[in-house]
C-alpha cells in the first residue's frame, strides 16, 4: 500500500514503481471512477491497432451496389446540406 497527499491544486503524485508497473508515462490519460467507497484510477487504454482486413465488411449493406456516380452525388448532397445548415 502506498500513501500520497493531494496538493492544493488537486494533484496526486503516483509513486515511480506504480507508474512503471502500469505504464503511466507523462501524458498518459487516466480514468477516474467513483466506486462509492473511493476513487479507482485506471490508465485509459487506447484502441488496439487494427488492419483493414479486420474491419472491412463489419458494416453490412443490404441493397444493390452503388456506382461511383451514386457515391459522388451523395457526397455532393451531404456537402450542400452541411453548408446550407451553416448559413
């Protein structure tokens, strides 16, 4: 068990051994969770790296294939709608 003090600005110094064990490097984001009995501090885990093959096709489309012209028209329409909303 380690003991730390809260500074006037609300900062807590995590002991070097714990920072090393949990890979808490400078700039690491942490998650603070109120457990009702205290505060749980956990490092925020970034999304694991993925490849296109792992995610391709994960959003299924039911319908006829769209042509390049169909896709360009939809993009153009989306841009026009977005610009219309901004004015």
